[in-house]
């Protein structure tokens, strides 16, 4: 877990240096105190090790709610609320009496995304630039599309590009992000910027912005 958290801190430093990314919010918690760790009654070693290294990222820090609840998804199954990328996309640590290990399950529309460990979940988030809905992307899910988030992840994984100056006739993409809220992408024509107000036009796409954040 120490190596995973170290990689997370290194990633945030890398993002700060990228010319095509502006990191607006980044809060990595300090190590949890002995008292906070002691409050994790009957918790597996891995979440204890995670909070020992960093008590809160986008993942909520230890609180009175950091407890395994019984019969959450099925009789006898225990689950601990771990992360909330979006209100409709939550992640739980899940364990059952007939399983020796704890699974990290993210649920939304479509088949749940399952990670074998917290370290694997955090690594997946880092490789996807912390784009909202990342666990649901690049999968064949019936009746739902995450194309906007997939496009944002693709841009994140591409080589950094120095921003270019906007010239007449060019097109620009304007995105916005608000923690926990749905966001729309706005595309406008650069030539319309100088046009009279009555002649200006814009189009709103159904995608959501995916500016990398931590």
C-alpha cells in the first residue's frame, strides 16, 4: 500500500507539471492517527494500511460511518462504503462468510466493476486520470454509454500537448467540472466569438467533462 500511495503522490506532481492540464483541486490526507485507526473495528488489513498511509483522498477519511454494515447486498454479506465518484457511482468494500478476501466493487448502470484490492482500485483510478465514471468505461455495457468519460480518459492518456493560441476559424472545446455534479461540454466556433451577439451560436453535447482531478 505504501508503494501505491507514493505513486499517487508522484502522479499529482506530474499532473501539476503538464502544460495541458490545470489542477484546480488536489487534497491528499495525512497519515491517520493511532486513535482513528483503532476505530476501524474488525476491518481487514488492507483498508487499515490504506488509511495509515493517507487518510482521505477523494475517498472520504475515517469517520463514524467507516464501518462494515451487515446484509447490504445479500443476506450475510457485509459492506463498507469506500468511495463516491458520483452519487450514482459508488464503491464498496464487500466481504461474505464464504470468501476469504475483501472485494472492491463499484456499481452504476450496467455490470459492476470489481477490483481485487484497494491498491488495484487506486491504480485503476490513476491510470484513468480520476475521470468520473472511469470504472464503467471501455466496457460493453448494454443500454448505457460513457463516451464522454472515455474521450476524457483517452485525452489524459495521450502525450501532453502545449496549448495553442486560438485563431480565427478554429474550434475550441470548453469543459467544466464540479465535484459530485453532472457537467456538460460546450463547443463553440472561434469565428463566432467576434460575431455580433445575435449571430453567435453554440452547441451543447451530451458528454461530460473529464478534466483529471484528484
